[in-house]
C-alpha cells in the first residue's frame, strides 16, 4: 500500500548504519525458522529495510487485515543491540520509528494493539478490566495505606492476572516487618506498552500520575516485580519527569537485601533444583543479574542451575515488547525452547522475575505437555513465591 509521506524517518542514519553484516540475525528472538512452519518472522535488517523503503517510496504494510507489519515483529529483547559490532542502538531507534509510523496513520499499527491502547485510556490497563477490580483480590488482606516507607507497584499483568504473586510479595514484606503498601486502585499502566506502540507522550502522562501516587505516600522505596514496570520507573520516568523522590528496586533486589540482613526466617527447606530465567528488560537491559540468583542460593535446600545462555546473553521468553499480545501462539512456541532446556537439565522449578515470562513459560509448558513433548515435570514460579515457601 502506498502512502504519502512528507517527513523523514527519525534517526534514519542509524538504520543506514546497519551494514547488513547479519551478526544479529541468528541472535534475534524472532529470527526466521525459530518457530517451525511459521514464516512471519523479521530481523533487525529486515525491519531497517522496511523502514527505509517506507521513507523512500511510501510503501507501507497495510495492517487493516490484522497482519503484523515488520516494524512490530520484535520482542524488544535487546539482543541485537547487545551483539551489534557497529553499536547500532536498534531498539531505541525502532521505538522512535514507531512514533513516526503512528504519525503516518494507524494503518501501520495492528488493530488489536490499537484496541489495547484504547483500553489503557479508558480503564488504565491494556486488558480493559474494571479499575475497581485492580486490587479486588488483595484489598482485604493488604488495604492500600495513606503513608508507607515502601510502595509495591504490581503493574497491570500482576494486579489482574498474577495476584498470587502480588500476595506472596506482600506476605514477605510483612514477615520482614516492612511498612509497605500497594497503590490500591489509583495506579495505572506503567506506560511501556504505550512506549512500544510509539506513544511516548501518553506514557509521560502515566509517568506523572504514577510518580505522584508513590510520592504522596511518602515512600522511600518503590518496588516493581514486572521487568517492564521496573524499566519504566528506573529508566524512562526520570527522563520524562526528572529525578524521582524515591529509590526504585526490583522485588528480587529488595528480597535479596532482606535475606542478607537476616530479616526473613527461612527455616523450611525446599529440596529442589531451580533454574533462573533472566527477563530481557530486567537482566540484559536493566542490569539486574545477580540479586535474584543470590536470593535463590540463600534458600535452604536449593540447588541453582543455569541455562546455557544466561545473564546478559540470556534468551528471551518470546513474549516481550508487544509480541505476546500480537501473536501469542508464536510467543508460546518460542517459549518452549527454554522450558525444554530446563527439563533436560533436571530442574524442578523455573524461577521467574517477570509476569510476562511467567505467563509465556506456563503456556509453553502446558502446550508441550499436551503434545507429549515435555519429558518431565516443571513448575513455573515467581522468585517471591519460592521464597515464601521457605518462610
Ligand atoms: S549486527 Fe548491527 S550492523 Fe550487523 S546486521 Fe545487525 S544491526 Fe546491522
Ligand atoms: S530487539 Fe530482539 S526481537 Fe527485536 S529485532 Fe532486536 S534481537 Fe530481534
């Protein structure tokens, strides 16, 4: 489809800088052939070619049939940036290009993502769930406090779909004697979903509201357990609204500190082999690599295993960016490779530090089980759920 385009591709020089050396291609989470029989894959080179041809010829992918344009076939895993010998900051520039694509017309953006964007505006979360339900499962046990030293921001995925993890985290904080609060119903999507969509202006509004909610409780520490929410508070919000009046930590970092200070009585041995998965936005991009491992190693009766690819080189679950929302079948199929590796290595539990990874791996495991290809048992658990078992 041809469109009229009067504005140049922002930071086009970076896409032109790509020498097509192909080093990132086999590393890309959505590289061709990653899912047998699925051809709808792109790579940084393909995405760069697409954007440059759109700039030159106005030749745009038409998403009105809900097909995914190359500019959205990406899990935002950051592996291309990690391996590129020419230091092309691909991921950041792709997000700037998506802003540009939005300005050229919504035909570039898959329909279901536009619907989710509408849900965030209407309900504060991409799923379209009612705001009153945000703390429905936890408010009796953990009512939001007016003032608290620590605020735990669960984010949309945990608040609505993983409230068992939310409960585990609040129980651990209580056991350590921390004055902690949930935001209640007043928080909203962290906004990285909007950033991935090319709507950083909308993310800035979310940043202002979420920071104000934490600030008015007088909190010294903000905890996030979703790797996207963590990066939003840690990296994006200070750029958007200035320095934050509180420290930002991932829940695994804080729990590890509590264990180190001897504030948790870990008396029940687990007697399990645990393998830890590094979420891309927490590990490779966010730099939180050792704290989750140290926390798990401190638990009685735990043998910690590693994936062949781990820490900054760790492989993506398959669902990051907006990819799970776009093509969950493909995302779950990508997730199968690490579930298989975990079982092959003899792990009883795959430890997770992000609700998106949690969902993708649980679905991938169940799919393998249905196909008779799992080859063993595997629990998928958030680090906090594992720690709670020892209390
Ligand atoms: S590694 Fe860098 S230069 Fe090479 S193809 Fe990938 S983005 Fe382009
Ligand atoms: S961020 Fe990851 S999925 Fe996206 S193009 Fe780069 S390597 Fe591929």
